[in-house]
C-alpha cells in the first residue's frame, strides 16, 4: 500500500495524500464540516493541487465501493481477526522530523504512544525487530503495530516530536 | 418628517449603499472591506452626505461588529489547532511578528506620531486579514497545496498574538503604567491558557450542553454568552474583543460548525457597519496628505509578508512557486487592521493614525487578492494548458481529460 501522509490544515480540516506510481500526488481534504474534497497534484508544479470534486458522506462510500474499497476492508478484517483491535501501519520519517538521528528508546515512541516499532525499512533494506538503541534516520519507514489511536499518536511524534 | 421615519430612511439608504458596494466587490472579485471604508469616508462628517439620526445606531453596531468579528475568528480554529500552531509554528510566527510589526512602529515614529500611536500602527501592519486570505485560498483552489498549512499556521499564530496584543494596546491607549500593562497581558495570557486547556478537554461536551436542537435558542445563547464575557473582560481591561475571541475558541466540534453558520450573516452585517463607522469617523480631507506614507508602508509591508511566507515555505522544503504563493497569500490586511486602528483612534493621540490606517488598508485589502492572483498565473509556456483546463472545467463530464500531461508526470 502507498504511504499516506496526514497533514492538518488549520481552520479547514485534515489533508491526506500519497504519491502514485506515476509520480502524481493524489489526496483528499477532510473539511471540518464533513465535506471530502478530492484533488490531484498538478504535473507541472509538485506543490500545487487542483481540486477535482467534493463528496458527501454517502458518496464517499459509493466511490470507495467503486474503487474496490470493499476488498480492502475484507483484507483488513482478516488481519484484525488475528488480534482484536490491533493495526499494522507504515510511518515515514520526514526530512525535518525531530526524531531523525535519535534512538527508538530516546524518541519514546513506545512510552508515549504504546506503539511498537517492529521493523525499519531503510534504502531497500529491512531491519527487523530493531532494538531500543537503533537510531532512526530521516527517510526511514517505521513499521509499527498498535491501536489505531496509538498509531495516530506515533505519527504525531515522528512529525512534531 | 417624523424623526423615526428619517432614521429608517437614512439607515436603509446606508445599508443599500453597502449592498451596492458589496455587489461591485463581488463582480471584481475583490474584498469588500476597502469598498465599505470608502463608503464610510463619503458619508458622515466632512464627507458628501452627513449622517445625523443614525449615528448612535452605527456606533453601537460598529462595536457589535468588532465583537462578532473576533467571535467568528475564534470559532474558525479549534483549540487543538491553536495549540499545535504554538508548538510547531512558533518560529515562523515570531518571524512574521518581527518583520511586519516593526515597519508599522518605525513608520509611526518617523512620522512623529509618538510611541502609543506607533504601537497601534505596528498592529495595523502586522495582522494579515484571515477573512480575505481564507477566501483567497478557497477561490484559487489552493486548499490542498503543500504551502497552505504553513500559511494558515501563520494566521493562527497571529490570532493568538492578537489576544495578547489587544489588551496590551488597550492599556497603552489608556496611558496606563507598565505595571497595568503587565497585569492586563498576564490576565489575557492566563485566560487564553485556561480556555485552551478547558476547550481541548471539555469543548465538545460544553458545546453539547449549551446547544439545543433549536437554532433560535442557540443564536440567543451564543450572542448572550459572548456579550456577557465581552463585558467582563472589558471590565478587567482585557478588551471586549478578546473576551469574544475566547468564547469562540472555547466552542469546538459540531457546535462550532453550527455556530459559524448561525452567526456569519449577523457578522457580515455588523462588520460592514463597523467598516463604515471607521471610514465615517475618519476625516476624508486628511487622506490625501497621508497617501504617500501609506503607499510606502504598503510597499514595505507587502515585501515583508512575502519574505515571511517565502521563508516559512522554503523551511518546509516547498519549491519556488509554492513559496511565492505563500508570500502572496499573506499580503492582504483587512478587518483586524481596522479593528486595531479603531482602538487606536478611539484612544486619541495622533490624528493622523486613522486616515493613515484607512489609506493603508484600502491599498492592502485590494493589493492582497491581486497579488495572490498574479502568483497563481503560470509561466507563459503553461498558460495555454491552463486555458484548456479552464475550458474543460466548464463542461461537466470532461474533467477527467482536463489535465494533459505531456512530457510525463511531475517534471
């Protein structure tokens, strides 16, 4: 699955986006008022994004269904049968992340969010079961296991310390 | 003619005039604020049409306008967003403060206005118009752009700064002692911290408690609570506007959403009255004399805002075009500059402050949207493609092919 980046947009809501294999940025802005605005990054300017359309709640479900969302849900459900309430996720360490260069223990991910780092992906290499002294660096992807709330908290720690 | 009849005729004529001005602003895709200010300059003392019977109403309406402006500002951002802006946006926010407050103060001192009016002028040049900027971001389709959260964080920081600035300026205006200033700012800080903590924890519950299913009850409760808090904070010398702002951030979640829907029309009406009142209490004859310094100040503080946006965006790794957009989006000054200038003018001191601020806001509220739109223009080679896209957008259903990607993705 592509990595989804989550960015709060003050006064508007939250933006979720990811980069497609083609190199296009695709995302959704979840407005505070419940609207979901879908947009695609413009090809000429990586930072700009052209809003495409807006969806109401029911339409979101329809679009997800059309895109094969039902299969995704089924897959996730199987994973969660394993351990009730547990979620696996991939979190990217951004270039400006305050935890870059810090050990897993010092970053306090486990202590502050209850989420465990089960692997670190770095330059096509996988470091499974990293110890507490393992140093995180910018560009790493942490594979984490925990509650959905914990994972949100861990993403916050990676972003803002 | 009956006195009462005259009052309604005058008030109706005034509001119809505003409607006409707002219509022009919409047609030209500009902020209506400079139009209202001009309208205010035309009527009233020294203007073309003197207003007599409705003066009292306009005065109280203007005060209400300030309170509603600040209440809606508080409702715009949640307590969580405010705290996050303090934690992660503080550096950019402080740079914004240093770069944009200083030119106003310096200009005030150079013009010989004295310290107190110079401090007010700093406030006028510091605060970007969150109303104008938010509208621009939506209209230009910049909401999902990478630099947009940075621009908005700066606005959030400015709002918090204003909660501290307003009581400080209120004490300065009263000619109070440094101790009084420290007390007022301390009280404001304590109140902001208290409301932020309480709102983050109980905001949604409190909202549910106060809000019922009836819009009528909600409207009356909201306005009532806001006015009572505004009165209390005014009594504490923290300024009624800060009280209203605190009520706004105290309400969060769904309650905030419906409060915004309920209050926006009321705000639009009274804010328009407020802008007219400011224009009306400014002597239009004084405007030509301050036009040159206002233009100079406008040019300087347009550059400092661009620098602020550029720096904040480049620090986050945003490319050149995004940096230009971030800077251009921040240029617009509007409602809050007028609020601060209004406080300063009410305090007395330098007579030049109000006309200078009026001329400044006239320029900046017009220049801001124009600059942002200019930043939205693509380089010449891409113009043609843009036009194709606009055409495609007009025809529903053709949106999918709206953006051709010659030369591959993400150049």
